[in-house]
C-alpha cells in the first residue's frame, strides 16, 4: 500500500468525467439500437461489413479486420461466425501464407451493408455531427487523438493508427 494521497478529480474534471462516462454508455447504445431495429445488426457487425465493403477485394485478414472494426481477436472471430451463418461473410485460408484466415464479404453481405448504411450514417450525423459546429470537429478530433495515444499506445486499432497519420 502506498502513502500517497489519491489525485482526486477537481470539480471541473469530475463534471467532464461524468459527461464522458454518460456519452460512452449512451452513444454505443443508441447506435446499436438503430442498427438492431433497422438491420438486425450490432454496431460491431455493421462495422465489420463496412470495413470489408471498403476494400477493393472485399476481403481482409482477420487480424486486420479486427483492428479496423475496433474488435479484439476473439470478438471479431465471434462476429464473423455470426455473419457467416447469415451468409454475409465467408472465411478462407490466407492465399499469401496459408496460415491466417481471410474474411470475405459475399454479394449478399455487400447488399446488406449498402442497404443499411444510409440509415446508420444519418443516425451518426444526428447524434454526433449535427449538434457540433465545424470548429468543434477539430477540437474533438485533437482530444480523441490524445486519448487514443494513451489507451492504445501500440496502435492496435486502426483508428489510433489513422490518428497518428494525420
């Protein structure tokens, strides 16, 4: 046990922390609710389909797909298994080394993501971007880069790597 006094939050820090905590709970739940209602997808499943749809080959190694979907290896494996059952994704051995697995978006999966993308983007706009002034975006982006540097110092998630490129 240490004799150091805890660094308690001051009133301003506490207020910001409570607001951030609420945002971390409310935003994912609101996005999940829209995707569940409109497309019978979770946010991670949608993001997985979207990341595959953006690739010219509509395929990614599972590890890269997890990084781009902000999902751990076990989480992305579970999500891809569900998407396989629905016929939206299939897995194959990596053609480059035969060891890893590649997730491939099927035509049905592509149709699914194209059909649900407009509603999801509209919900993201309504919840995140519409309430902000254009100048707020730069501030929010800078804050997120700082927090991602602390939370993901090895840039395992694509969002962190992207933040470092800008």
